C-alpha cells in the first residue's frame, strides 16, 4: 500500500479508537504503529509522549505528526495528522447536527463506563511494557526518577512540563556530567 | 469573516494549551465570554459529547464548536486551526532531533525523559484506577462497610479484560473496547 494512504488509514484507526485523553491512544499506537507497522520503537513512542506534554497542542496530534514525519517526511506528517482528527470530524459533526441529546443517552453513558474500564486495563498493560523497556535494567537513577515523578505527579499534582524539564536535567546529570566528572575524580584518587 | 476568526481563535487555543485535551478548557471558557459563539451551558454539552465519543478531546471540542458556530466548513476550519500549532512545532522539534540524534547531550536528556514519561503515564493510570474502580464518596472509615468503596462490577469487568489481553495477545485492543462497551450496557455500569 502507498505509505501516505497507509499513514492516513492507520492514524484514522488510532483516532477512532481513542476513548479519553492522549494516554488512551497509547495502547492502540503500541499495537498499530510499533508492533504492526514498525514505524517507531516503544522508546520513541515514550519520547513523543513526553515531548507532547511540554509542547503546545493536543498530544495525539503531536504524536501523529512525529511518526508521520519520521516515516514519510512532510506529507507523511500531514496525512497522519489529518488521519488522527478525521474520525472526530465526522462523528462530532454528525452528533452536533442530528443527535442533540447524545451525551444524555442511557446506553451511551453505560457503554462509556464500560469503555473506560477497558481503557484502564489497556493503559495498565502499556505501563508495564514501558516500565520493562525504560526503567528495568536501566540502573538506580532511572528507578528513583520514575518513583519521584510518579509521586510528584499523582500526589502533589506538579505540572507535567516542570517534571519533564527536571527529568531532562536529571538525565543530563547522571548520563553526561557524572560519568565524566564523578568517575574521573574517583579514577584520579 | 467568521471562518478566519474561527481559525485564529482555535489556532491560539492550540498554541497555548500545553498538555493536551482538557488544557483547552480555560481557553474555550474565555472564548465563550468574548465572542458569544456559544454559551457556558453549550460548552458543558460540548465537554459531555467530547468525552462520550472517540477521538482526542481537544479536537472534538474544536469540531463541535466550529460546527455549532458556522456549520461544516466551520468544523473543518476550527479543527485545522487547533491542529496547526502542534503540527508546526513538532515538525521543528523533529527536524532538530533528527539533526542531533547522535549527540551525547540529547541522548543523556532522553535517558531522563523516558523514565519520567513512563511515570507520568503511570500517574494517569492511578487516577484512572481511582475513578473507575473506587467509589471514594462511600468511604466512611474502616468498618464492615469499607468494601462499599469498591465498584465490584467494574472490577470484575476489568479483571476479565485483563486476563483476556494476556490470553489473546494477538487480538486487537479495539475488540476489547467493543467488548467493554457491550458489557457496560449489559451490566448498566
């Protein structure tokens, strides 16, 4: 299949299966983009999510643009982005035009309660996979950073932007500064 | 020129709403007060519809708002406006990353980014767990009634789906979402 068409259709599927915020699309992206298409790795997907947290705009769109441009340049990014918003455009327009009481419908409410439970489980599986790839076996600093950010975000509601910036500084310290200077001093003793 | 105005307003929202989805809300509230395109009650309807349809919430809001203000062209233009800043910023960031992908500085920064990003998603997961499986308003201290805090049906559905995703790893997540929606209707979740 033509790569542009493939990008459009894949991201349209991702957009159509995202129920909830940006996090809800991660399990779908993992399946479609990482496992089925091999357009990026799991690590890169985590990077895009983090970058999406601290750049303007919708995280789903940011991720689509990233993967699109990596796979097929400018037009790839354009089609992936159009793809991810396409289902919303159609569905919302139809609802706004014809189904005024859509959100109050009893069936819709129950169906969405069920959907949210499934999203919860899918995100759990994603977190386990990401944990295995990004923290397990990556040393103590990675684990400590994970726990600190988790506590700061969940209990203290610290802004994601601040946490992402701090994490990059942390990475620079443990990944760049310490290996050069800390280890150098010890070797000099 | 309503279309130009719609594009510009949503472009601004896309540019300044950092962190996705519901970060657009304060901007929409302000837009409602300033332009009179929709009332605050309509905004609440929009949120309800956005949360009960697939797709990124920010995009859903833009489409709904654009449609109610200026029909189908309005829906398309508002959505394009919202998406445009992400698109441009991410193209720039992606170009930067491609150029510096072998730099040790970028590699070190990303070594901090990945555990942090995983932790941010894990924090979202914890809040999802709390809102889907716990009924915190029923909590009245430790007693025999403490179990009332658990949402049994949701927990059961979650457990079934979890086992399902482990047994049938090849099954597309979309299938489990469909199952969840059906179960939600049947169980009246």
